[in-house]
């Protein structure tokens, strides 16, 4: 910090703002007038009219919505045509008598006892319905959790 | 600016609103859905049976209903049976079978459907014994409908399991006919309103398209993928077959394929014969089968034993006819039989009074014995 009187400071202190020219004032006036005319005028009831540009935006939004609708509709129409890569069972699976395949059941066509035995076998091979051990997600629902139902 | 956002959102919301509404489930009990989805919920909620309980369910016609194990089983089946009834209230049933899998097509619902029907029969008997006729009758009706829904798939084994399930309803209802006196017209109307099962001719044509043709295509595909693999697969087909020795002599892949392709038109002929009235079928089928097998050993391997399926079909029809006749007798007495014709004879069913209830006999023979029905022997005093 310098406490001595600086000549530059004295020079700057002597400077005074110059009055704006008449030409500048006229240009500013014209510009202000032009901007005011672009601002929406108040209607008789006090509301402002919406500029035309906004209507174009709204129209574009409607057009976009229609495009979305057409896309959804066409997408639905086309769904059955899409061939998903489905896995087919290997042919040998048909001969696995642990599985309830058409081939396995053919052997039981002749005898009701054989059919009953096969149905018993496949019923036993099915996972037990009560076995709800869960390895992912939020775990199995227990009676305690059920008791909270309706608590809200 | 808020007007702009509003103007843009309104059409989008209007367009999306039907999609949002489609996600809200209908709270009304609808009957237009897929019954199979209800049945699968019933299967999932069936009680897990240990060996002893399995035996109890298997012997549902004779087990003591005072046995605490049986009572527990009936109690534990209630939720599952609720879904059985929901499914039975629906006309449509799509099991979602993948016919393109041919003989490898899996039908895991069949064993479950049979077990569910047995549980329903046990509960039905339990209710009949307590005089809850309406609950018991509803169980019987749900069992028959489940049987029809299983048998609607045009696959021979599905048809047989369907018949087996429907037979449970006959076994459940017949012993209690004298007590609950189901009105004959109402019972007939219920039967006639049941969803139709696939016809035998339909199942034969499905066998041709999806089973025989699948076997041919699969053998070709295997052989194309690796030389000799088709022949290896063929050995799987003939493993355990009746004419395995004769079939094993065919060891050239091209010959096997040619023989298999020759079987395809035989299915059409078989479908025609299966549609004939019983006397004509009985007269024509043995000769047809003998000739077809004599000309081509692969016929015996691929063509299903239609005569055995048809015999079970006729027995089932006769049993239902006997049941309705028994309902009429329980309501109006044996004299009513004069108005009801045995579909497998020239006159009415034979009637025999028993110490408890009565027996009706059809002229139809199954495995050498006349098909009979004992009615009114059930309720304990």
C-alpha cells in the first residue's frame, strides 16, 4: 500500500464523464420503442395475448405426441412378427423318463396303472410347493410379514 | 411458459391414459380369463404331501374322514381348491404347451392336475358326508371341468388324463345320489355346458403333424449336424419298443427315414377310422393295424394304440350315461329307466337293487367285463 500522493491518481480524479450525444440518445430511444412493440400487449380484460411462437411450440408437442402414439401402435402391430431366439430342448430330453414329455407318457397309454405310476412319479419330482427358500430379492414372505398387511 | 408446458402435456397424457388404465386389474370376478393361470396357482398352493399323505389322497374313496390327518389335509387344501374353482368357472384354458417341441413337449401340469382333482374329491366326499350337498356338488363339477380343460389339448395322453380326472367326479358323486337327489335336468344342463374336449381324430392329426413329423425332422437335423448322430438317435426311439428286434435290423439311415416318411399318410387313414361309430371301428381297425404294421415295422413304433384309448373313451361315456341314469332313478324311481337308453345297447340299462343303493349295468364291455355303476352306497349311518 502506498500512502504517497500518486500523480496518476490525480489525473484519474480529474476525469469527468462526457454527456451522451444527441445521436446516442436517439438510437437508444428507437431501440426501446422497437422492443416495446414486440412485448405482448395487454388485452382489454387485462390478460396478455400468447405470441404466435408459443402456438408453434404447442403444435410441435401435439405432433410429437401423435408420432409417439403411431410408434406405439405400430410397435404393437409388429410384435408377433418379431422372432425371439427361443431355446429348443435337445432331442434327447424327450427320452428322459424323469421328465413329463409326450414320449415318456406314450409308454403309459395302454395301461391305467402305468399312467398312474408315471403321474405319481412326476408329481414327486416336482419341487414341493411349500419350499419357498429364496436366494435373492427380499427373502420369503413369512406369517409375521403377512401380519403387517392392512396395517396402514 | 406454464401454458406452453400445459399445452404440450395435455395431448401426451390423453394418449397415454388408455395404457395406464390397462394396467389396473379388473376387480370383478371375471370368467373370461385363462383358467390355466388359476389352476397353476392352485398347484402352487397345494399342500406338500409326505408319503403317508400321498397314500391318503390316493385312497380318497375309502380313507376314514375322522382321521385327523385327513381333516388336516382337507383344511390345508382350501386355498388351493379356491383357485381350482376359479379356474373351473372360466371357459377358456390355455396351458401354453409348445407343440413344436414334438415328442419332447413337456406337460408338467398333468400330474399336478390329477393330484388337485384327488384333493378336491377328498374334500367333496368330506362335505357330502356332512350333508353339505352344494359344496360337494360344486367340487364334483370343478373336477369335471378341470378334466375337460386338461383334455382339451389334442394330445392322446392329455385326453386320457382328462378322462381319468373326470372319472373321479363320477366316483365322488355316485355314492351320495340317494341323499342329495341332484335334479336330473340340472345335472344334464351342467354336463352339456362343459367345455368340449379334443376329439380323437383331432389328436391323431396332431400326432401326425407334431410327433411323427418332429421325429423325422429331428433325425434329419441330427444326421446333418454330424454323420451317424441320426442313427444314434434312432436307437433311442426303438429302445424298449415292442418290435425292437425287427426295428434294430434297419441300420441304414436313408432306409429308416424312408420308412418313417411312409408312416405319415397312415395317420390320415387312422383318423378316418377313429371317427367311425364303434361297431364299424371294431370291425375295421384290427385289419387296418395288421396290414399297416405288416407293410412297415415303423408303424408299430410311431402310431399310437388308438383302440386302447378309444376303449377308455367309451367306458368313460358309458359311466357318465350310467351316472345320469342313476340320478334319474334316485329322483323318480327305477321305472324312469325305461325312458333312458343305454348308448351301447338296444334297450335301457340293467337295474339291480342292493342292500344299500342300486347297481346299473351297461351292455358295453371293458376288458371283458360289463361297465357298471353302484349308486347310493356312500353315506354313513
